[in-house]
């Protein structure tokens, strides 16, 4: 399952990242880490940006970037 599969209010746990090394470093700088809990806040229509919450931060990601983050449903 990937991050973009989460529905609003669902919580998942980050398993791994795909993409280039630079992309993975950028995610780490924003607080994305393996085994980190992540909650979907909202998803825009037509594969628009997604908003997620990690710890106390709300972050917007491009839909294509959300496809690169593998997660597992929490619970």
C-alpha cells in the first residue's frame, strides 16, 4: 500500500521509500522516517496534492511523491 491509498483520517506507518537518493533525503528533512506514524488529512481531486500529518506538522505532497512512500495501515 502507498501513502496516496490512505483515506482522510486514516493512520498508517511508513515502511519504506522509493525514488532517488535526493528525494529520500528531502523526505527525511521534512520528518518522514521509517516506522513513523502518518495521518491523511485530505486529498485533492484529480490526483492533486495530499495533506498529511506527521507528529505536529501538516505537510502537502504532490500525488506522485505520495506514490513513492510505502505504508502499512495502523491498527
